[in-house]
C-alpha cells in the first residue's frame, strides 16, 4: 500500500471518529450577554459561564435552586484577575455545569455574599437550558 493510500485511510478514520461524536462531549461557553437567553445543547454537554466578579469583596457567583436532576456543577468557581499586579482587583469568575440528560431547566446564578441572609443579590444571571 502506498504512503498516499495509508494517509488517506487515516484521514477517513479520523473524520469518521469526529463525525460520530467520538471524544469529549461538546462545550457551550456563555457570558453576560447571554443573560435571559434560551440555550440549546446536547445532553452530556458542558456549559461554561464566565461573568465579571471580585471575590476579594466577599461577593461570588453561586447557583440558586439548581435542578440536580438535569444539571450538575463541575468543580468550584474559578477566578481570573484582570490585573494580577493589583491585589484585590476584579476580574472574571467561571462556573462550569454539565447537562445530565435531556430536558429543560432554568439555571439561575446570583452574585452575593453567601453569609448575608435576607439581602438581595447584587446581580442575577438566568439562562434556560434545553438539552436533547
């Protein structure tokens, strides 16, 4: 078999593996501009949401009333400073969720201080997730 034929067969195998969904499931990245939207995705996909925040003030983004039958938070929120040379500077907070199965649910995130009770969140972020 020639080198060209072997290379062609390898490329066909790779293309078929990608087309069949072999490998990691999809990922949908969201930002503040997606607030209030409906997001369609495949069951098993990850939703990565990145929002402005500053944990040094005590505020953080947190899921509120998460439907754990349809969504699971993956890991803890992560923070990336917009200015790593300035202690206490703001930046972005990233939260990751996994769609567990087909269905529709509302994902609501609140930006608040978790220890403050009976205090409205500083901000709220909501998306409707439709997984098939």
